[in-house]
C-alpha cells in the first residue's frame, strides 16, 4: 500500500485543490519571472554609454551659455 497525501485521495475535492495549487504556483513563477526580466531590462537600459556622451555634451553647452551670460553682464 502506498501512502498518498490526504488531499489526493482522502478529501473530497482533493484533486481540484491540487490543480488550483498547481496553477497558483505556475502563475506566481511566471509573474516573478516577468518582474525580474523587466527590472533587468530597465537597469541595463539606463546605464548605456550613449547617455554619458549626451550628458557630457549638455554640460559643455551649459558651460558655454554661462560664459556668454557672464560676458553680456560685464558689458
């Protein structure tokens, strides 16, 4: 005689409970995988080298504009 868990053969609705538990676990794993993949995508997307170049260009432009403003104020 094999020992089966009580929810498989001993309880009414045991197999339905097992199926609901199975779907809960599957959907939980799929949701967690989507969240991890989305977070990984967002973290890797924001640290690209193109952004660093753009920030450097903008900082140079701001410095140039400040220099021009100082020259105009001196006049």
